[in-house]
C-alpha cells in the first residue's frame, strides 16, 4: 500500500497545468503566463529575464536580504565556513516581487488560479568558500547537500528565484535536468534516496544552467532533478519563494 505522503503525490500531482483565468488577463500578461507555464510544463523550468520590478525595488529587497544574511553571520547561527548562508525573510521584505503580475500569472497558470500557498521565503548566498560536495568518493551531505543532483521530495511544487545581481555560468547557478519533473517517485522519506549520480544525469538528460540579469530569475518545479553549482568564480545571492498546491499541503500536514 502507498504511504500517506505517496498518496498525496498521486492525488494532487496527476495533472500538470492549472486553470489560468485567461479571459481576465491583459493580452501581454496572458502571453507571458502561457509562455512561462509552458516552459515549466515542458522542461521543468522557466527563465525570467525581467520580473517587472524597478531598479529601486530590487535595491530595497537586496538591502533587506543582505541585512538578514548579515544577522545570521553575526549570530553565528550558521557555519559560514561551508560557503552557504541562508536567512528567512518576511513577505513584507519582498512585497513588490510577490505582487509581480508575471509571477502571479505564471503560478496561476501552472498550479491553478489562486489554488496555491506560499510556504517559505529566504535569502540564499553561495560564497567563494563553497567547495564541491564530495569528500573523496563519499558524498558530504553536511556541507552543501543541494550541490548533489536531487529532487525536493515533495512532488509538484514551484520555487521562484529573484536575482539580486547578474548570475552567469561562473556564478554558481542552479542547474536542471530538463523534463525530469514528470517522474513520480515511490518514496519521499529519505534524503539520500533523492540524490542522483552525476553520470546518470549527464547520460540521460539535457542539462541547463539557469542564469540571467539582475531583476530577473527563474521558476522551476522542484520535482525536476536539479542542483546548485558548487564551483565558480563568483558568489551568488538570490531570493527564493516556495509555492505549493494548498490541498496537497493540507494532506502533507496530516
């Protein structure tokens, strides 16, 4: 018999695209929503060249993020020697981004109009201290577990990223294995069961780096096999927000 978490996946992840409410959208917003949701459905990710935020809004969000990350370092709540620093943000810290018509339209189109809930907002910084997530031949899950190819063990869910600066290929971008999000897994309990060998991914999928300009970012379905690039010449600081089908989240909690 399926475990409760598996039943939640099978019940709520069977369909991919939600209802868009297209008739009420302006034509340009409708076009972008169809494009972004279509890329999510086809490949597991949609690169966003511009979230539609002003320079000043991105600057304000950036200041909030750097202040929160600085507090984490000062309080020594994280081992910064690993090269990974994360801080929780409040919705008000990123209100302009959460209200972005392009973000809302894409989520409506992919998850179903207003049928989702935001579960987390965070600032994440990957620094030049970050090393490859291996210790010899063994994986080192204590340092940067997201540096391994993996899915997020929760089925269909969308993460949205906002770039606070330009992210290039040498700036530790997120990498995805295209179209791997359509797989339904039997068990989501154990962390190691969600990790994949580099060779397996490289032999079976086209790999895309999610890069772009300041004020842009991307959306991706976290059931897509993905990883954060550990190697690079530049640090990366981004804002991340998670969105999940409300009914599935309620099932998860039970």
